[in-house]
C-alpha cells in the first residue's frame, strides 16, 4: 500500500477493487451518512459498488482516493476529484467519511485540504467546484473554513424527509493562479 497524500490524522491512497466491500457498502445504506449525498434514495448493492469503484479507479477524468486512519490503516471514507475541464482548468470535489466514529475530529477539513493542495499545485487546477445541500451544516462549515464561497443556490432542489431543501454550489479559486 502506497500513501499518496499524508496528513496528521489520515493518509490517502488510491482506491482499490478490494475496497468495494461490505464495510464501504454499509456507508451507502446508512441514512445518517447519505443525508448529504445523492446516494441513499435507492438501495446500494455490492455488485453496483464493485462496478462503480472499478469504473472510477480506471477513469482518467477522476482521481478517487481512499481515506485511511493513520493509527489503524482502517479505510474510513473516500474523496474524489472529477469532471475535470482541462480547458477551463476546473474540477469538482466530493468527500465521504463513512465511519461516523471519525466525524467531528477535523478529518473532513484535513482530507479536503490535502486534496485541494494536490489539485492546485500538482494538477494545476484553477478552480474547484462542489455542490452541498443547505442542511449539511458540518460540510458547509468545513468548506467555508477552506475558503469556499457560495456561488449560487438552487431553491427547493432536493426532496428529503418530507421537505424540499436548497442545494448550494460553492467554489474555491487557486490562490497560486489569482482570480
Ligand atoms: C461532511 C463531513 C465530510 C465532515 O467531516 P468531519 O470530519 O466531521 O468534519 P470536521 O471535523 O473537519 O469539521 C466539522 C465542522 O462542522 C461542525 N459541525 C458538525 N456538525 C454540525 C452541525 N450540525 N451544525 C453546525 N456545525 C457542525 C463541527 O463543529 C466542525 O467545525 P469546527 O472545525 O469549527 O469545530 C462528514 O460529516 C461526512 O463525510 N458526512 C457524510 C457525507 C457528506 O455529507 N459529504 C459531504 C457532501 S457535500
């Protein structure tokens, strides 16, 4: 196993076929975890997960990394950069910490910071975009702390638990490239 990016609490490594297992599947069927994600509305299966990981790990337009605990090497979540536009020099960020016992310890911030620094310095990305549901306060807090600004809101875009909620688009410019 090769550590691709390394932080204090976690490290990131390439996602592998073997990571599409029951541990990962559990995250996708857990309402507390999927509340902020497009997944969860329909049941996730191991077969679909295996083909998703296979596709993402070989797709040249995606960088998908497994988040692993430094102390135990446990696979606790994933982070990905995808939808690269190499002309406009942009991409999108998505993060999921599936093991809730690792929430609220600063890992969300650390993992996004490592990935953003990699995108800006190594991939020469000019701007990173992400989408977040307006009720996902932990995620919004992390993104704001990283410097993301709200660039637009789709009103009542998402149906969740009996109500429509807004969806924000947030952007972060590469300070090395100016705006
Ligand atoms: C969103 C997510 C990545 C955050 O990870 P995390 O490791 O818990 O985040 P951190 O510990 O770095 O920071 C969370 C911050 O939100 C705050 N927070 C947590 N829950 C909150 C709530 N309900 N309301 C307000 N703030 C909250 C914490 O206090 C912390 O702020 P602080 O650094 O000022 O103390 C994680 O919860 C997750 O993976 N959730 C499921 C998938 C998901 O929603 N992904 C994002 C899709 S856009």
